[in-house]
């Protein structure tokens, strides 16, 4: 998927039109797909010992609204992250506590 995103980024930059790129990390709402296993303490994600700064899609939408309605964002790339970086074990623990 990263290759596809990179190709799109390059295409936008070379298209001769104004562009702004938002690059969010993993979406927090994706956890809803796994609510049943999470409630049992399982998180079916393949991340090993890696960690992610999950971002809420509502926050991404707020940034997009700013970018679209304010000047000064042309040819800018914004990396959007959540407030905290969690490994999968910690994410599963927190999510299982709130889904019981």
C-alpha cells in the first residue's frame, strides 16, 4: 500500500495543479472491525512489537477542513498522528477494558 500512496503523491506533485497531502497514521476507527475479539482480549493485527500513533478520523477531517478553507497550505505535506504511541499489547489491553 505504501508504494501506491507514493505513486499518488508523485503524480499530484507533477500534475501542474495545487496540492496538499495529508498523511495520517493508522485510523483509530479501524478497531471497530475487531470489537468482538478485542472484548475477549485479542487484537488481530500483525504489528509484532511495533507501535502506532492511532489517529481519529474526525481529527483528520478537521485538518482537511482547515487546509481547504485557509491560505498557505499549497504544496504542503502534513503527517497526522494521534496523541500517543501504543504497541499492540497496550492497545489491546485498553480496548478490552472499554469493550467488556
